[in-house]
């Protein structure tokens, strides 16, 4: 059984917040959401904490423990998910899988970028028990080493945000859209100058929004039409 966990700090401008949720609902899968404020989105669990990296990890674990599904898709509040993303089924229970078919939108500009391989927690899918074990261990490590939301020690940077004990990539039929806006927790990284370790320049691509297959982002965001139209191949 497949399911979705969704986590948000509830501080996000419209229409990103509601439109991202709308893209997730199109999957038709059960949702467990963990937020910092009550919201009507799947089975909602509220935790009273301040926004930050540790809070996000606690939200993820809370949602994972509340889910009863075998396979979990991670969904974040500022990513548009294409329905084809949820067609994926992991082939092994001991592996983390990342959808690397993703464009980073340099919001609100008419510009998006991608490169091989864009690995992000927002594209993660894996066995629920494997994920629960990982995030319990991650939070235990944080407690023992004293990492706090307003610090970024070297060991925490090495640990990163993504589980990578054993992982593989996959590519959905159509891409997800990672909206890189001014409120993102991690650096937007929509220009080569933003990277300390540069991605392979041969795989770096920059396009206008209309060039992204499977999406009509200008219509969705009222660049052209006030009422968006959605189909499976044109979300």
C-alpha cells in the first residue's frame, strides 16, 4: 500500500501553498500531514514547535509513525508533484529512492533549471519501516551531539537532509517542480554561482516555464488565464 506524508511550517505565500496541495491530492493516495498549525489536509497532526531543521525531522517521523502504509512518498509544501511521480514502486525495502526528474523554478521568474542528478528529500520514496528507523536514528544523533535549529556544525552539514545510507535514482514520466522562493529552508541554488561544488555543466539546463513538458505553469499561476486546466499529461 502506498501513502503520502506531508510536512509544513505553515509559513508560505499563496498561491504556492494551496496549489502545491492540489497537485498532491491528484495522486489519490492517503495522506498523513504534520504541521505547526491545524489544517484540513489528510490526517492532520499538529506539533507545537518552532520552524527549523530539527522540527522538520520531528514532523517527518511523527507522520511516518502515524501512517500504516508500506510505501511512503515524501511531499513538501512548496513542490508541485506530477501524477506520474506516484506511479513509482520501490523494488527493495532496504533502499531509499529519489525521483531526479525535477525542475527548480527560480520563482517568480520565467526561468527554471535542472541538472543530473537533483537529489532532494522532497523526491524521496521508500519503505516506511526503513524510513522510521532512519529518522529515529537521525534524531537520536542530534540529541546526543547537541545540534539545534539555529546552528549548523560540520557534522550536521555532512549528515545533510537526505537519507543516503543506500539509495538509487528514478525518473518519473513527467517532472516535479521545486519552487525555489525566498522562504526556502535550504539555499535556492538556481544559478551555477550558488554551488560550492559545481554540478556537471554538461547536464545543466535552463528553460522558460512553457518549455517544461507536462506542465502549464503560467496558466496555473494566472500568468495568462485565471482558471487553470489540468490533465494527467498537462498538470
